């Protein structure tokens, strides 16, 4: 029983840290920080740090970072377009 309680507490704690990390990234991204915008895009693309998978949001954040010259975001936006993830498919 004690092990189950500890496991549940560990899961709850990791979820709280993930949400606070996402919140911090979103704050910086909304302030215009290009690298944070790219990281938010990755979070939505890969379902990292509790963001959930949302290709439309991922592509939106990749585009914001790409327009500021982040080459990783430019590549990731290209992948989204190629695969039709969050954007109309375009080769």
C-alpha cells in the first residue's frame, strides 16, 4: 500500500513540474523569445512536458520562431508542411 501511495505522489509531482515548465516556456514565448517559441512547438509536437500532442499549435509556434531565424524551427515547420501536421500538406 505504501509503495502505491509513493508511486501516485511521484506521478503527481512530475506532472506539476511539467506544467510549471510549460507555463514558464509559454510565458517567455509569448514575450517573443524565439528559442522558447521553438521549444513550445517541440512540446506540442512531441507531447513533452505535459503539453499534449497538438500539431496545429506546434506549427504555429514553429512558424513564430522560424520567422525570427531559428533554423531548427524552420526545419520543423518544413516537416509539418511535408507531413500535413498542423498545416496543409505541401512538398
